[in-house]
């Protein structure tokens, strides 16, 4: 047992040192775009690693896959209307009904899965983190209670989720253009994206309030019927 723990510690230490060395080299070479992408990918690891260590019910995995498929379908069906999609609302509802971990998983998996249709790229890890965090925060216990209690809180969270997603993704856009963070560029992008951001925030609030009760009722029945959780 002690030997196994020592091996794990050595492996983790070596990995940290390796990542640190890669990061320093990239930073010295001004490869800020790659650095930001690596940071975004590494941000997803703790949740996935923790979830892999749990005793997972196969029915729970199926439920996550179904919710991810519904979220992806929502993005696909509304792709002709810019910034109008129920995908974020489904991610939020998944977090509220099933908790932070599943909220993060549905959000991040929806991003990478839907991009198989809309195009993968270096922006995908940023979308995984942003949508994952939206689902994760919605599943925090005290936020869960507020969102379940009032449609006003639910609508407000949808608006804040839209703002967060837009602000976070514009960070990636700045890095992709300039290879370093440039405040003037970032502010210009925020101003340019105002109509898109407003539409996205409205869509999040609208679809969250519209779909919440029906999805919550169905999920509660599934959890009870199949003894999930």
C-alpha cells in the first residue's frame, strides 16, 4: 500500500514538473494561445478524475449520455438562429436536478460532442470549461435551492450564465488573435458582441424557465424508478 502511494506521488510530481517545464518553455516562446488551451484542458481533469474514482451506476452513465444528447440536439435544432439555443438551459437544469458533478459533465461533454457537428478547434476546451462550470455552479447545494424555489432566480442565473460564457470565450478570442491578453481588444470584442450576448442571455432565461419543471419531473421519476443516486 505504501509503495503504491509512493509511486503515485512520484508520478504526480513528475507530471507537475513536466507540465511546469512545458509551460515555462511556451511562455518564453510567447505561445500564450497554447498555454491558455492547456490550462483550459487541465481545468477539466479534476472533475473527470474524481468521477472516474466513484462507484458508478451504469444507469447513471446512460442518464448523463441522454442529457448530453438532448443538449446537443437542442444546439443543432436552433443552429440557424444565432445565439438562440436551449443547450445551456438543459445544462443548467441537469446541474440543478442531479448535482454539480453531473452538471459539469453534461456541460463539458455537450461542448465537445456538439462540436463534432459544428467544428472542433482550440476553442473547444474553453467551451468545455465554460459550459461545464455553468452546470457545476447550478448544482451547488445553496444555489440549487434558490433556483428550484423561484423562476426569477432561474431566469437571473440564465442571464448570468450567458454573460459568463460570452466574457470567457472572448478571452480565448483575444489570445487567438494577439497570442497575449490585450485589454483594448477584449473590450472591443465585448462591445461588438452585445447583440449576440443579449440574445443568448434571453434564450438561457427563457428556455430554463420553460423546460425546468417538465425535465425536473421526468428526472425525478427516472431517479426513483431506476434507483439512481
